[in-house]
C-alpha cells in the first residue's frame, strides 16, 4: 500500500519567534516535502477555496473566527478516495491550539478505518497542543500515532528530527 502526506500550509506573512516575514512557501509545506523525500509518499495540499489573508494578523483573526464558529471551509479539491493509502502523514500549522478548520473539512470527508495517521505540526511555541486528540476524535476508525511538532522558525533544519520520527 502507498503512503500519503496530506497537509495544510500557508505562505505569505508568517510569524517567526517575535518577528513577521513574508515567505514564498509555508513551513508545513516545507516539512511535507522533506517527508516525501524520506518516505516516497504522495503529496496532497489541503487548500481552502477562499484562502485566509496574506497579512498574518488578519489571517489569525480569520482562523479564530472560523474556530469559534466551528466552520468547515470548502476546499479547492479532495482526493476521490483514500483507498490506495494505508498510512497518512497529516500536516498542519497549530492555529489556536488545534488544526486549521480546513483540516477538519478534509478529515470529516473520509472513513479512516484501517488507516494509520501520523500527525505533524509547525508552530512557534504551542507544540502539538490538543491536535493529536483532535485528529483521534475526527478521523473515525484511524489508528493515530504519536505526533511531531516542529518550530516553524526551525523547519529548514528539521530533516534529522524527521528521520528519527519516521
């Protein structure tokens, strides 16, 4: 069976240890690409039809409103099914102690019975927070393995950490 790396990531203005800077590729996407190199897994980017603002402060305000509303943003696309995959690496930034609501949209679309999920997140101090429990509650039927948290400001140096986790 094949492996899939499904991830949500955001470029544009991001927060790095006290400062903001614009990046062309999101931190979680960088980690997803490293994981693909290590595992040979297919990649699928979870993208909202209406993306959050490129401005970091506006983005986190939008993400907080979506969290409070328990929103399930419509996605650009979804794989028809996940039948060919038995292992899924699920990546996301930590937004307000959980996953972005678009990741919930993705997870709620499928039956994960018999599949193994390896959650990983990028963050600037929140670690995994409640995200592993949130994946367990949402990905019905999945076996959810221990997650991995990577500081967004350290993703470029994450390969060894990823090797140890994989």
